[in-house]
C-alpha cells in the first residue's frame, strides 16, 4: 500500500486509462486473513475496486493461466 497505490485510489474515476501488471513476486504474497496466496478474484477486486484499473496484465507465471 505504498508507492503509487494511494495515487491511483485518490484519482480513481478521474484517470482516462489505468493499466496494472501483476508480476511474479506479488503472486506469492499471502492474504493475511486466509494465510493463502491471493486468488485471481482477490487481485481483480482490488485492482478494479480500489485502484480503478481498466486492464490487468498478468505475468506468464500466473497459476490460473497455466490451466
């Protein structure tokens, strides 16, 4: 929740386009509530709901892309 996240939240709905990337290190982050890695649905809800993302670019290492 440091760096650019507060900026995107502050200007959510005011930016013409927001594209974000989910990269390898972030894919191993764990949800403090579940103690499990974040799910695709959790990443998507945060990106769209909190950050106002229009597009999410997923790493090729993303587990749900390997299915």
